[in-house]
C-alpha cells in the first residue's frame, strides 16, 4: 500500500529537483512517479483499479471516491499535463519553464495539503 508519507516525500523530491531548470527531465520523471503514487493511493483507499503507468486518470461516475479524492485526482491530472508541456527538450531553460514551473510549484503545494 502506498502511504501518505511516501506520496509527500516524492512530491518534495520533485520540487527539490526543479530548483535547477537544467534538470527538467529528472523533474518530469520524479513528478510523474509522485503523481502515479498519489493516484494509486486514492485508488487503493476506494477499492478502485490502480493505474500501471503515469497518465491521466479518470473515475467512473459510479465510484465511491469522495469529493476530496476527486480533487486530488483532478489536480494530479492537471499537474501531469502541465509538466508534459514544460519538460519539452527545447523549452527547459527558457522563460516558459520559469513561469510555468512557478504554477507547478503552487499545484504541488495544493496537492500536498490535500493529501
């Protein structure tokens, strides 16, 4: 079972790696791993099928997930899409990275508080 503490540690590791824009690929890998763990934790808590790979995760309308769990999943999906856009090979060091990463950090902070 994925624990809350594991999820938080992985989110913090991704945020720490992002202090250096040259590590964009490491950030992407760490953040995808953290988001996958978080989504797996939500799935485990509600008896839902756990995803095998990082990506966009959806709940069926009939699932027993709580409102807070749905918010966690929505935020995970948003962060997953945002990091995919930010971590493109030609964009890691430009203004888009700097500005975009600030939004991602805010999302990570919100996700940590929701977990």
